[in-house]
C-alpha cells in the first residue's frame, strides 16, 4: 500500500509541475526546479514501481501457496498483466485527446493507482487469508 501511495503522490507531483510553475507558484524563467522535480519523480517512480512489482509477486505467492500450482498462479498473473496492458495507454490517450493537454493526460494513472489501492484493501493475507 505504501508503494501505491508513493506512486499516487508522485503522479500528483508531476501534474503540479510545469516549466513555469510548481503547484501554481510562479518560477523564474530558466529555473532548474522543474528539472530537479522531474528527476526526483523519476527516482521515486523507479523505487516505488520496483518495490510494488516485488510486493505483488510476494503477495501472489502468499495467496496461492497450497491452493493452486505456482506455475498456474504466475501464468494467470502474467496473462492478467498482458490482458490489461492496453488500459493505461488507452485512458491517457483519451484524456489527452479530450483535454488537449499532455499534463492532464496523465491523470488517469492516479485513478488506476487509486482503484488498485481500493481493491488491495480487501485482500486478506497471512492468517486472515481464505483457506
């Protein structure tokens, strides 16, 4: 959950950053602040994204252990990823086309992360997992 929250916060940081302002605060021409913010955002996305993938695989093992063969569980995990890989780019393209803004085009990512966080809340782990 912490990595998803980090990705949501980073996405909001990216949405609030432009060459001439940071969350509505004007920046002087030629300011290095936007560049530094984007470098930091890239580092946060890399760190949180990698940790999120590792945590997802660990959670899959926790959920599938003793219930289904691991190859079946990881096969379904891979299939689900491939089957939904179009969703993010499709939403980004649709919002970008509708608003005419590449910045606002990124906003569906926040909604996808929030949906994942909402769904993750209902997952039982450890002793609370289904038999």
